[in-house]
């Protein structure tokens, strides 16, 4: 079975159940870490379906940026090469000689 990663919009979550009339549509939200505008549709047979092309897609961040006077730690560098950089993931940096600090970038 395919996981859809959708969620009820905040305005609908926790509210009383609502019927979706035949052939009507309702926009859904996406689960954390996913983006899109999935739409739920009730077809003439009374079956609920996600409208084709309106699914949630996993959010990915660009490659961790270079920072002046610092480089990704070897652990962070290897991890970012082996797996996609996703929301919530952190990349630690090591400062160049003569510089101090502990810079970290977080994918959001």
C-alpha cells in the first residue's frame, strides 16, 4: 500500500465530522516534512479518492551551505553525502584554525 502523507487542515482537525457531498472536493494538508495541496474527492459511486496530481511530496533541503572560516565536520559531511538532507537534520561545522565557535545549520 502507498502512504499518502496527508493530514486534515488545522481548521478541520478536532472539529465535528463533516460529510463530503457526492462529486465534491476538499483540500487537505500535508504531514510534517511534506508539501503539496492534496485534494480529496467523493466520486459518483460514493468512494473517496485523492485527486490525481495533488499528492504530498517530501520536502528536501539544498546541499548544506559553505560557511566562511569553517567546514562541515567529517561526520556531517559523510552523512549529507549518503542521505538526502531533510527537515530537522543538522550539520555541524568545524572552525578553521584561529577561529572559534560551533556553527550548526538546520534544514527547515
